[in-house]
C-alpha cells in the first residue's frame, strides 16, 4: 500500500488530489491518504507517528487555522518525499530552500493544469 500525507486546506485542491489517486490506483495499488487541513491537528498527529512511513507528502503552506504547514513537517521529513503545492511560488521556493526538489504551483484559475502537473510529479516520486 502507498501511504500519502496530504497537508492542504482547500477543498477544490483536495478534490483534485483524491481524483489523481483514484486514477493512479490501477498503477500503484491501494493508496492510504491521511489528510489534514488544520495545522494544530497535523502537528499533534505527527508528534506520535513516524513520518518516514509515508511514501509521499503533498505540502501546502498555510492551514485552515493559519498555522504554517512547513513548520509542522520540515523537522521530521525527508524532503525527497515532498511535493510543495502552494498557490504562491514564493512559498514553494521556501520549500525548495529546505531541500524539496519538486513543486507544483496551485493555480485556481487552471486546476486542470495543476492536476496534470501534480500527477506527473506524484508518478515520478512513486516510480523512484
């Protein structure tokens, strides 16, 4: 089973993300998605869970409770497993400065392109 941690607070983006994994299920098998939109809950969960058990982490910047998801995960995560998915390129650049090599900017005006690019990056990490 593929384990994916999703730190994202936007429902439209979450819909796209779940669609992608539904489409990839035939290729990669069963996928377990752990989704947090609130930073405080994510932080409490990650304090008691080995984050390295996740095969992939999709990382937005802000959470719905105005916490910074980057602060929640970067002390514990292998950045090679992370795809930064902020709608602001400056936030994705901040993730790159912390070692993240993959990012896809969320463009709410063109979520079809976001889906296409994100799917490509997800496949690249999972095929590694």
